[in-house]
C-alpha cells in the first residue's frame, strides 16, 4: 500500500483519543515552553526502544520500569536539562516527575513515559516542573499537538511532526508522531526523542517487535555528527480506539500496520537528519550490491558519518575519493576494482577508478538541498540507505556555545 504522509499540525493528536499540552516551566530562556504532555483518553499499550549509550539518562531507567507491564497513558517530556549524569538524585527526580504526572492526570502511577532532553549534568528544578505539569494537565486539548512538538525542541530549527491514516477492514487507523533532535545524532536504537501515538488495536508485545524492526531501517540509519545521546528513546502508545480485532492475530493487518509505522518513522528520521545543527543539505547515501544487509548498512553509514564527505558536500566539491575512502574503512567486503560511484545521476567512478565528468555540472547538483550518493559494491544483492547532513561552520559555532 502507498501511504500519504500528512504534514498536519497537531499530528500527535491526530489518532482518536489523544490530547496534548505544553507549559513554560522556566527551564528554558525567554519564557518559551519547555514541558510537553501527551495523554490518551484510556490506558494504552506501549513499547519503547532506548539508547545503547552506557551513560544512560535517569528518565529512561524509570520509563523502562514503568513499561514493564506494557501499558501507559501519558508521555511527559521536559527540554533544557537532560537529567543525565546525576546519579541517585537524577533517578529520584525522574521518578518524582513520573509520579507528579500520574497524580495530575489521575492515572495509574506507572502509566507514564518520562523523558528529558538538554544539557547533561545539571539538576532538574522540580518545583518549576511541578507547576508546569499541573498547568499542562489543566490545559490538555485535542488540538495542541503542535504545542507539544515545539516544547520538546532544543537546538532544533523546525518542528518535526507528521501523521497518516489508512483503512483496514472498515476501520480507519491513524498514526501520528513528533520528534526532536538536530545534534548528538548517531542513534543505536532510535533518535534523540520520538513520541508516536496510534489508535490501532495492537498488543505491547507485537508493538515492540515492530518498533525494533522499523527503527533499524529508519532512525538507526541517520546521523548528524556520529554521537549517540544519553537520552535517545522512541516510544509508541496504542490505545485501540480505532476499533476492530486485535492486529496480533491478523498477519495481513500486522504487516500493513508495520509498513505504516515505518513510513512515519522514516519521515521523522529524515526530518532530524535534514535539520542537523548548522546543516544546509540532506545527504541520502545508498549502497547496493553488498554481500548482505549488514555490509550495506556499514558502508552507507560510513559515508554519511565521514566528516570529509560531509564537508565536501557543504563545499559543493564532487570529491568522490572521500566517498570511496569511507566505504573502504566501513568494514564491508568488496573488491575495489568492481566499485561504481554516483553523485546524483552523475557517475564519478567506475570499476574503482575515477571518470572524466563535468565538475561544474556536479557542483550545480551539490548545491541542491538534497544530495544523493549511490555506491554499487558489485558483491551481492543487498541494499541499504542512510541519511545524514553536511557539516558547516555553523555546527561548530552552535556546539561551541551550547551551554551559554
């Protein structure tokens, strides 16, 4: 099925039975909102995937505990402070944040997914968060999804949200989502933060399996700067209000839902890569002809992670040698005398050797907002695509003064 991604405002509240709100707790500057709430009208099935960074933030630890039973009813997230690297105090704050949200919403104590994003090693101002959570709980609305999407942003320049809906067995199933992230992006599970809602009728067990499968093809195939955050998480809440039979028992229905969820993941993942700190261009690197999928992924991710490739794209320099170099150290198996390389539709190398191509035409192509790179390893039938961005002067400027 071909799904139509909708660039609606309030995408995360597009599925039936979801409300959202935002509040200004005073953590961020200039009085901007820095707390988001997303709440289901009824208890929902929920699953999440988390960072593999061993320096894991406290909210993720508490969320894993809360989701042990596969159920939740609310997402709560603050921006500005990551609540990472705070030891026992951080865990106590994350648990308190969860408890305060449950109390304000009058829901089960453990039915809360807790998230934080921002500066590592700073304490959360719990008095300010308490007021923000109370304010958010009072202002929940079916049309405040955009406000929630804005409240979770840190260095992001644009809001990242989308939704889609499809018909299955007489029921309309809707999936909506928001995400944030533009720096410290090289996920090994998901992205900086992603909150997905759906009214599909599916169990947490089936949901978790699908999330892992689709994350590996989308969020795990993006990179801005090669850094994996302490706070990375993607969580999906399914409240079943679309009706219909449980998808777990329906192979066709489950496959269709997985495809739809993957489309939402991919849109949000590409949005993050495109909004990389200081970025001007989205880089889409496809490697085909690999021995297996693992090799294809290794080579594709090596291309988008290469600082030299990223700076060449920034400078509109069709330096194919940097692409070849990245593929060469990626760990993928191939023979260099078989490799072909393309920048857009321009073939720049054949059988491992450079071709005489028009540099000016290539430069004009590299000035476009999206740059495609294709490498054919001619060593098998596997293929993978990774998404990244160029590396500009602005990236250094942003991260050189992140805390100030």
